[in-house]
C-alpha cells in the first residue's frame, strides 16, 4: 500500500468534509488493494455463518489497513490479516449484536406506533393516519440516530488488541456519544457520493429489464444478471464505506484521546 498517503496532514481532528475527502483519497490511492478484498468478502457472504464471519472480518481488515495509513504506520495485507484472523467469530458477534439491537428498537417502535395510532384512529381515522405518518418519521429519525452509535462497531475490534465483539460494540457506543450529528452528516455525504453507482448497479438493471423486455425480466437469467450487476456495485462500494468508518474512528479518537494514536495490539 501507499507508504504515506496522509503526508502527516490528517494527524489532527477532521472536519466533516475532510473525513469524506480523506476516504476518497485513500480509496483512490489503494483501490488495487481494497477491491480484491471486497471481491473475496462478497464471495464468502453466500455461505451462512462462517462465510458471514469472513465477510465481516475482511471488512474490518480493510478498515484496519485504512487506519494504519492514516496514522502513518502502514501494514501489508498479510500483516493486517494476521492481526484480525483470530477474531473471526468476534466479528460475526458484532454483526449479530448490532442487528439484534436495531431490530429490537424497530419492533418496540412499531408496536408503540400501532398502539398509539390505534387509539387515535378510534377517535378519528384521519387523525389516526396523521399519527402513523408522524410517528413513522420519528421512528426513522430515532433509528438513524441509534444506528449512528454503532457506525464504527467493528472497527475497534479490527484495530485494538485484546477485545471481544461485545467490547467492540461498547467501544463504538462510547466513542460516538458526543458525535451522533457529525456521523449522520458524514454518512449522508458518503451516501450521496456512492448514490450514482448504487443507482446504476442496483436499480437501473431492473428498470431496463422491465421496460425493454417484460417477459424476459421475469426469467431466472434476468434475475441472475441483475444480482451480478448489484454484486459488482457492492464490491465497489464496500471498501469506501469501510475506509470512511476507519477515518471516522480515527477522528473520534483524535478528538477524545488526543493525537497519540497508536495501534493498541502492538503487544501481540
């Protein structure tokens, strides 16, 4: 990987724009490293449990590589892989913990919306409909803010030593406590950066199939082509998001713990 992409300039707290631009720069400079890893990660995702664990581990590996570039202690893929491979099942644990928590909050919110809207609907159907719309918007906003607390959930596990999956999730919760708004803005900007590619590879094929060949669109071959194109989009986007997470993690630590950013697993 590039020996010095940051040139020492990023070793300080970053603005929202600088977080995204740093992510773009790291991706562009080291795309030949990240894209093969993303391809392997997506190939593993089709195998339940073990494959999912490998997917999360490789995703964390990409974030580790980006972080080591930022602190000017770059690692090779082999060295970084050796650091994270023993934590394979912890990465899967992180994915399940975050997923279960988000699902739990969503279900509780949906139940609350159902109960409240039911009460208001019994009074006035229009009032009930308005309640559902407003409550749904509130729930979406809350879910986004809640998810922001887990935005870097797997990154401490990939970078810091002697850490379990649960501890990594807790570390994310701690680091993001005062930065929810910034993380949301960063996520929105990063999403807008990837939106053209996501739209092109994720939605356009289906639209073209429906418009140009309605009968063909229903066939298994059309579905396979659509999945493959979407897979290509995922491979291209995954490294960018993992780099962004690494930069956000770097920024959170630099703001809260000063500039003495070292890899915590040097004792391994």
